[in-house]
C-alpha cells in the first residue's frame, strides 16, 4: 500500500489519506513522508489532526462560513 501511495496517484484521483493506529505507531512520521513526497512532485499539501479539523469546522459553522471553509479546505 505504501509503495502504491508513493506514486501520488491518489492525489490525481482527488482522494485523501487517513491514517489510523495506536499512539506511537508512526502515523505522523508516515504522513509527513507522504506530504514531503507530494511536495517534491509540486503538489500542495495540508496536514491536520482530526480534533483540530473538527474544531475548525465547528468554528466555521458558528461563524456562518461553513460552505466557504469546506470549499477552501478541500478543493483540489
């Protein structure tokens, strides 16, 4: 799977990577490696922890900017 993801084909298909695992299992290290690999191919990258993402979405809803936030955050 890692070898396949290293081709950045998932980016061209407009897919995301979600890593799930126990604390200390290397999720951050692997996600950073995917990000660096994508940057080397001149793709834009965003790394965000799930709790932070949920907080940002909730704040956008409260401020009435939900659709704008989602479009800006998840556009290709």
